[in-house]
C-alpha cells in the first residue's frame, strides 16, 4: 500500500496511507504504458509494471511490499515497442520440452513469446498459457497422445512442434514416487489464496489470431478444502448472457455468477460440496476452456467474528478466533497453542506495528490496539489456507466492525 501519500482531503490537503492511495498511481502508470503499447493486454502491462518496480523488503515478492514501488524509469525504450510484423517467435526446440505423465513443461522459450498454445494433432487449439518465469506447463493431458505446441505473439505464430506426453511408469530418481490416483493431482502447488484455495497454475492469457473467442480464465487448477469457495474470472469478458459455465459433477461442486460488473471480467464462484475432482467448462461463442477443481477433505474450520474493524489510535479490539476440528468440536486453547508452536497456525500483523499492535491473549483470541492512522491486516494462516481481518485506524471515529462471517475450512 501507499504510505503517507499527499492528496486532496476535505478543506485542503493531507497525507493518507493504504491501497486507496496507491491504486491511482499504479493506474496512471498503467495508462502511460498503454499509450505506448496500444495493443498490449492487461497481463502484459501488469508484467511490465512489476518487472520494472524497485524491490523493497525481502528479495522478490513479499506480503509487506508486494513487488515493490512502481518505477517506469526502469523500462527501456525497447520494452515500450510493439514487435515488428516480421518478428514472429521461433519454433520451440524439442530439447526444451520436459515430458511427464499427463504434463508438458516448456522451458527456455524463444524470444518475443507472449503466450504458448497447445493444440491437438489436427491443429485445433486446446489451451493457452502465458509464460511465468520463462516457463509454461500444460497439465491434465492424455498419455501418449500427440500434441502441437505453438509460440505466439502479436505478430503471429511459430511453426508447430509435435510432441507427446510420457507414458505412465513407476516414479524414480528425484520424483516424489506418488502415484496419480484417487482423482488427486501431483502438480506442485505454487500460490495460496486468501479464500482458502490453492491455485496451482496460471491459466489462459493472451489470445492470438485464430482463437479470439477462447474464454480466458485466470486459473486452470484449483484445490479447495471441502466447504470452501473460490472466485475465478473470465478475463476481459462481460457478455454473461452468452457465457455458459457447466460442472462435470454438481454433487462435488457448484458454480454461480459472483459479479457481472467486475472491471476485469465476469466473476464466477465455485463452492466445494463433496470430496472429489470436477471439471469446470466455460464456453463462449463455441470455444471452451476447462478448469479443474480438486476438493479435498477438511480437517477443521477457522472462523473470525469480523472481517473488518475501524478504530481510533489507542482503541482496543479483541478479534474472536474460533478453531474447530473435523467433527465441529472447538479446539481448546492448549490445542490452538500447539498448532502455533508447530507452525501450522500463524497470525501476524501485515504492517508490523506501524498501524496497530497485535497481542495474543491466553484464550486464543488476539487483541488489536490502534497506533497510527492507516490500514493494515491481521493475517491468519493455517496449513496454507489464509483469511484476514482489515484494520483501519483513523482519528475521531466511533469504533465499529463489519460482522460478516469470515470463515475458511482447512485441510
């Protein structure tokens, strides 16, 4: 969030902190990039902003500073030029493709690659990925089936590379040795979400010529503890009358429209109902993109008595924190402390005492004391699942909270 940013306030100017102050500066920087790259997608602009930011705090992305401070001065002139028409990506080299059962991973991509398309043997597009750290991965594939891999950018597509996945065999060497059974995916999970889900891979990004109607989902694989929900976006598409969303097994999960007016696209919410694995199919103008949702058993639940609280400096508020096991029985303070001692349950202040002080009480609750004006979060994490309470410290306010159910199931 922005810290001590000068802005217009009633009767003059003042300094405020928080995401509300940071967002206009980031939006302005994005607008400047857009003026130079008129055809750039939102994901491309986002990458340029984060890659050119001045890093703060721990090296790389961290919870306190994110990707750092936006600094367009770090962008070179070539970063703000569209590739010439003649610069299509080169063909992907076979030796840069790692094959595994039901998965293809492409490393060391050629230059000027905006996205990679996976096609069937006839050339029909099946999925698309934007590079993350110079690599893309396609999962859930059929063993020993031939596919085409194509690199693309705004200037066109490369020549296709034909490749197949590795036939199923026993694991050896440095692999985990776990068999893929019971509908569970062995794909490494790399991103925890605040709503209790674990997103394993980014999904379809830039859509190139020939597949312009392919629905662009922001995730391709999600793991949920039973009872949790997760919202996904159909990026850059608000035509909800013509977007069709279906679930392969409604007994395992359900899907409903969450927000038709989200600026990023139509937002849908998946709610886990039973243990199992389902496919969410999103169809638009005859083209379909699939997302896999794996529902795993819940080992317990974490409930907070509020989702946000407003207080003045010096005010105190005790966050009611309720942990239950899989049978719905409340954990004792001793059991809660054991979870914390073993690192399975962690509670921390996102602003490390700059906005409020956080103290654990003997009964397992947490006491917040307002310190300086600003916005911070009390971050709860249990077994990789996260939930938070927003704390706003503001002078001359009447303390109040938003008593909205703030609950996750953990596994």
